[in-house]
C-alpha cells in the first residue's frame, strides 16, 4: 500500500508506466514497418525471343543475345505501306493478337475490342500469381493492389474507325488496371500510371509504399507495352531519338539512339516480414525506392544530372544503405548521345566517387531487347534481382568503346562486354533506374533474397492434382509437367506436389495423379497428355474436390512450374482501317449522335448542330424522304402526333393502388389535386401547405429543398405500395421586356427549376415514380396557345431522366393554362394508373378531361423552297462551327448577300478554319459581319444588333448556338443547367423578343433529338433544346414564323458522326446519319405539326421500337395500331410464346427448340461463330455476357420469341436452360416484332442520339 501510494504521488503507477512503454514500443514497431523491406514473391514475364519467365530471361541475358529484329511481316498488316516508310527494327514479340478470352470469361465480341496490351497483361499477371504460389481464390476479396505502368494506345487509334461499346473499356489505361482487379477479384488500390518510360518502376514505388503503409496486403506492380500500329513509331521517330542502324548501343562511343521494344512484366509484392511468416518464396527484396522530377532542366525532355543524383541518394537513404553497398546498377541506358553521359555522371557522383573505390558494375537490358518503354522499369528490376541472385552481370550487347563524353575518373565503375562475376563479399545490393521523357525519374534499391529456411523433411507424397479450363488445356499442361519432371529427384517431389496442388488455381477439368515419385508421375502425365489411360490417373471433370486440402499438410515450398497452356484465338478488328486520331473522350454512338455533333462547334464554342428552318406562319407539310440521305434512304422527316392514350394507360389496375405525395409551387393546382384525391379516398402526403382545411387521410410536411432532404424524407416512407410524387409547377411567365429589372432571372430561374426536378427524381425512393406537371408547354392541336414559360425545358429534360434514372421517373404531364372540368381528375387517374402498372407513357397532355400522348411518326409531303433574298440580311448564331458553316454556305448558295454572324468568341480568337471561312464569306458576299460575345443576355444581343445599322432588313434568323457537356443527370445542378441554357435557350428568347417586329420569312431554331428521346449524360443540353421546342410552339401560336428542327447525328469531316463505326452502331439501332447535302436540304423542311417541331433524322422506326422494347419501353415509339400500354393492367393470363414461334411443335419438342434458339442468339451476341461454344448449364456471365450485351440480347430474344424481354429477365435466368424455360412461359407481345430484331444496341444508353 505504501509503495503504491508513493508511486501515485509522482503521478504514475507501475501500470501507467507499463502502458506508456507499450505505446512507445508500438510506435517504433509501426515506424519500422512503414520503412520495412518489401519482398518480390512472384514474377511473370513476356519478352522478345519467346521469353516467358525469369529462367529464359537470364539465359538470353547471359548469352548476350540481341533480340531486336525487323518488324515481322504478319505484324505489319494492315499498315504495311506505312510501315515501309518507318524504322523497321525493334524488340518485337511474335504474335500479339492471340488471346485466351474464354479463360477469363471474355466474349469474342469484347475481345476484339480489347487492347492486346490488356490481353497480354491478363495472361502475365496470372502467370506471376501462379509463380508466387497464390491461387486466385486466396486473393479474391482481399486488400490486394494493382499498380500498372502503361503509356501507348495504338489499338485505340486502330479501332477509332469502328468503335464498339467496348472500345472505351477495352482501351482506356484505367480500365487496363481495373480489368486485372476484376479478373482476380482484388479489392485493394488499383491504378494506371503513365510517366512514359519510367511508368512501371514508378508503379513498383507506389506499390511498395502502399504495402508499407498497410494500404494493401499484397500488390501487383506491372508494365505492359506493345507497338500495334506505325502511328506511335512515327511519333517517336519525330523526336529524332531512334538509332538509324536499329541497334541500342548503351554507353558506347557509337551511341546514337535507342530501338523500341515490346513486352510485359509483372511482380507480386508483399512485406518481407509477412512473406517470411507465410512461407513465401522470395525472389528479391526491395529495400528502398524514390521518385522525383527533373524540373527545369536544359529542355523539357532533357535529363537532369542533379535530379538523378538526388534520386539515387534518396533511395539509398530510404533503404538505410551506403554507396559502397551497391555493387550492381541496372541503368536506364537508352544509348543516346545526350542521355548516356548524363546518367553515368549521376552514377559517378552519387555512388562511384563516394563509395571508397568499391567496384560498381553497370548494365542495361535495352541493348538486348530495345527500349521496352512502359515495361522497361519492371524488366530492369527483374534483371537486377537475377544479377544479385547469381552474382553475375551479363554483357551489354554492342558495347565496344566507352563514350568519350563519359568521365569515370575517380571511380571503379565498369561496363561489362562479357559475362562478369560480381564480388561475393561486397556490394550485395543493386540499384535500378528508370527515367521518363516527361522528367519523372524512379530508382529502386534491391537486396538478395536471403537464405531459405531449411526445408522440413516432407512426408511421403501419394500424388498430386492438376487442372485446366478445358480438356485440351489439361492435356497440354500434363505434357509440360511431364517434361518438367524429367530432371527432378525424389527430394524435390514434395515441393512439386505442393506447388501443383496448392499453388495453382483449381479449374473445372481436373486430373489426379496417384504417383509417389517423379519418374512414375512423369510417365503418368505423358500418358494423360497423349490421351491414354492409366490406373494411376483419374479424371475429375466438374466434380467437387472431396479431398479438399489433401496436400495442405505439406510445408509451403513454392517452386517454378510451367506456365498455363493458353488456348489463344486471334482477335483482330473485323475491318482494318488505317488508324485515325481518336475522339477526345469516351465515345458512344449516343453521345455523338444525341449531341447532334456538338463537337463540330469546337472552334466557336457553339453547337454546330444545324437545324431545319420553317417558313411561313402556319403549319404546312414536312419533307418526304430525302434522296441520297445519310440514312440510306430512310425517311428523314418525322413529327410527334398527339393521340388519345390507350384505355389501359388511364384505367386503375385491379387490386392495386398508389399513394400520392404532392409538392410544388402552384397552390391552386395543389388545392384542386388535394380535393380530387380526397374525393377518391386516396391517402398520401402534402409537402407544400395550401390555404385549405385539413383533408382526411392527408399529412402535411415541409417541402425538401435539396437531394439530401429528399433522401431523408423517403427513408421514413418504406413499403410495398407504389408512390406517385406529383410536382405541381406554376411556371412563371418569361420576361417580355429585356430591359426589365427581372430579365436577368431568366436563366437562373430556369436552371433552378430543372435542378429541383432532377434532384427530386434522383433521390426518390425505389418504389416512387415522379411526375412533373407543366402548363401549356406543348401544343397538341392547332388553335392551342403555348405559354411563354420555362416549362418547355422540362419536356426536353424528361427523356434523359427516364433514360438515366429509370423507374424513378414517371414522366411529364401538361395541363392547359386554365384546367377545365375533369382535367385534374384525369391527371390523377393517369399518374396513379401509370405508377401502379409501371406504365410506359412518360409524356402526356390533359385536354378537355382526356389524356393525350405523343407518337413519333413519319412526315409526308414535299419540301418547300426556302425564301432567301439578296436584298435582305440573315442573322445566324453559331454559324462558324463545322455544321454551322454548311448551313451558312447554303444560305449564300441560295442567294444571301448580307450576313450577321454572332458567336461567343472574339474574332481574333476564332479557330483557323472558322477564320478562313469568315474571310471567304467576306469575299463572296456584299457584307459578312461577325460579332463576338454571344447573345445569352439582352446586352450582348443589343451589341450584336448595332452591327445591323446600314444593313438591309433582317428577313431570316437561324439560331444554332449552344454548348454540350456530358454529366450524369444525378450530378447536374443549377450551375450546369445555367451553362447550357444561356446561349441556347436564353439566346433564343432574346432573339424572339428582338425580332417580333422584323419582317421575317423564317425563324429557325436548331434543336436536337436529345430533347425527343434523350441522350445519356446530357440532361442540361436536352433541357435547353426542350426550351427551343416550346418557343417554336409559342411563336406559331402567336402567328409568327418558327420551326424547331430536332436534328439527329451529322457526318461531317472529322467531327460529329463522321466515324464509320459510330454510324454503324447507330444504324443497327435504326438511327441513320445526315450527310452534308441532306442536312442542308433540311433547311427547307416545314413544320406540319401543331408544336412547330420537326425531327430531322433518318429513322427505321420499326427497328428503333425493337431497341426500346429491350430497354425502357416508351409510348413515344409505340405504333398507333398497338400502343405501348395496350396490355397494361392484364393479369398475365393471355397467350404465351408457345402459340407463336413454336406453335407447330409438340409440348415435348418445345423446350429443346427454345434452348437451341437461345443458344444461337447468345452465341452470336457473344461473337462465337459456332453455337456449340455455348453450354446450356454455364452461366451467361462466365461466358462473357455483360450488361451492355444483355441489352442487345433482350431485343433479339423479344423478336425471336414474340414476347417482351427486359434486361432483368436475363439476369434472373442466367443460363440457356433457365432462360429458355422462362421464355416459353412468357406472355406473348401485343404485336409481333420483326424476325430477330436488330443486331443493335451496343449501348442505347450511350447512343441515345
């Protein structure tokens, strides 16, 4: 007691002192772990000369082989002519298009679009994993990282002319790293690194840091590099760094450049203490790493000697070593006259002159293989590991005489020209350098693996098991193992059995070899390879391992085994165009098509999407199919016609109902809806209080103002009853006086409205459908008035919300300015019926108590002459983009002599092609005036109008301004909507106000089909185009000339949909493209519909309807004879598909026939030439099907089986057997689809046009 009390008086007890000591020790341990060494436990390689592992690599190095050669003849295709104009020699792999896609569950269709660099990486990463003795199952779900060095995108450029849905995922660098994580089930940090030639050594540095920090337990560090087209070779040639003689002569007096090379290298890393704990084999140990930058050197691509010195010193400090500890240095060693002397001076300064005269041998693998670029660093790392393991330094090929500019005075540095022994008692560590052309440098310090612990005496081994993905691969693997075992003694047999049994992934086809020694096992394996049978060989196809862990009692002793026998198939593009520059961002037919070639506007910041024009004051007839149209003769002009909704779309669904949630800023409409709902006995919540007495069954809540508030609201409302959220929107009138104080609110108010509706939908509950109610935003018939409000933008926004946010979006319903008797009741009946039945009518209008819905139909008639006069002025916005230039030139050809062009950029900032076009206009017309600053504000437009002084009267307006950006709807807020609405929607409104008193012959608004059927990630752009459509209807209702032409994709030059692959994808969906002549001809289109809008896009409506059936069915695409909701509300008891395509078969014959048809369609979808490649009991996703292909498959299944198949149906029945049975029992579709449907929809979501 006394001792305790005395101690307490000091403020510490023995217990607190002990705890403090423990904390101190723990901190020291953690610090030591953060700087601890990292073990290399697995290696995978693929290098020129047929090298597929460390042993072959070492043999080539020690033999001094020069594996640089001319481009193999078969590798030149399809660019042979271009290759013949370029340097021919390099370190080329033999065949790079072959790939075992089936092994990795990748379909042939996807494999064709998969960069061979990714293909190669998948195989080599698998080999590295097996070299480490780690079955895939042990890594799946673990914190294992993937760090990939990669730099070129030759295949991406090769495919730019024919991109598929897999073009982006198959060729993006980030996807290459992610694909390894996906294939192996890795959950740790995953990233691609591009620092040019130092990429893979920087990847090693990042991986080692992550392991030290505890970010991951295991890490892959890799580099992959292939030369797949002459384009990259030409780019490198332009740097004048290639050796004219095709020889890499590192550090030699003749050094005059490097030679390019190919290869892939992967190392598997783990903290050394963990590797020793787990009994892993250690190839080498990373003790220190460093990365830095050249900064301001003699030139952007010139190396910096001081930076290289600092780099090596930093890596040594990280390793806790001295310069004398480094006995071998694997140099960057490119063989350039500038780089070699700088690198050697850095080595002399950092090591050679400060190591007490210790010997230092410098090597460079580039002399053997050429510069492997993104793979060079990891290849150098593996070479250095081999050097310190074998204590030898291979010769530098082609080294004869030291470069006279290299000064090695005061050092013991040697450059070997023969195989040289390294000292056994000094310099046990090695350094590896890798430098990137952009100035990023990396250095790694390696140590020997250390002596392996004495092997435990292994118990007698009864045998082992091998496995493969296919019977053929199993026999091939058996043959490799048989040859490998030929030199084994009994003492190594247990290690072989462990490595084959526990260190390899178990596949479906297995063979158990019941042999107790290597000689007997070799004979058994040879018999298996030859297709023979023996009593000691048991085939176990698909059977579960009833002896799981049979070899687990053996000590972990990983040894080298032959690599897996890949069954490669050559996957090349179906067509072989000369590579063209790739688009700047992720490409999809929809994005390019839906945005109406908005990229064509790049030079002026305007949408270069031309639009049709309208002339006259009354609706007239639209143009018929245009001869020579880009759509191959498809009808070009279409319109939306309003028809009565199918009865099923408005009738209550028996036995179901929907709860209502009402919100919005229109108290009168909310009050009327509340009264109508109460009369119907509908219960729900009113989020916006209105001046009424309480209604039975209704609660009142505060209107959420942001997405998080909406989410909290929905979190309290869970349940199975579907909810219809109705947003009653007042729609304040647009300003009629540009000088009014509130005129500046035009864009802000519209953006706020669009953002509020989007937030409500994006954060809605799973069982909720949101409806926006607008007022007089559309004209359904002549004589109706279209109000001047911002509600039009919601009709443009609507299809994008449906496309991206799915069932959370119900639709937009338009009421008259003053709803009549029965209108609110019809509205409520419609939204509750559609919500309960998951209806497909997402656009509607209520008129005289009836629900009207739009249908997309072909327009009939002939084009009218566009009135263009020489004594008039024509005002054009956005006229200097690629498409805008076509339209302006067409006006000039028709006789226009006076032009006022308005754009965002100042004239001195115009792109060269725009400036040249403007100069030509000024030569060829009487007057062509350009004004920058846009027209998105009254002040900007007034500045432009000042240029009209002294010009003839304006007789025509062509508004083609606007910008497009790609942002998911859920992330589109007020700022993004405001950016889109400014030049396009606001500019159009100010033009309307300014031109009301002008003697106009036409007022053309350039809109987009994105406002008709939606474009993925273009919510703001589509909303802005919707505002143009409303303005056209408003002007027509005022008796003013107007047309809004919703253009589809254009094919112009290098912009828009010029890409043949994109055009092909769109065509398979039923969407054609407009060539320049057809687009110009659309200027003569007149608007035959009441809404003043024409859709100018070649369409195969039958095919497009089939596409939509497999996605989100929309009433817009339904034929008049069979509305989309014709079967809504049925109880499912109608006829099944057995009455259609299989009507002539007996019940016993139908299942087999259905399986055959599903198998054929699936095989074709996956890209197999033979349906036998698809097994009935194998999961679709194991066969390589993914969500993108599933969309297309549903379209084809729907057509083949005469039913409606959606993507979830495929996911829920993921084998041929299950899906065929489901389809036989499915209800027949209300209208027969065309046989087989389109071979389309690589991704409608990204090709919405």
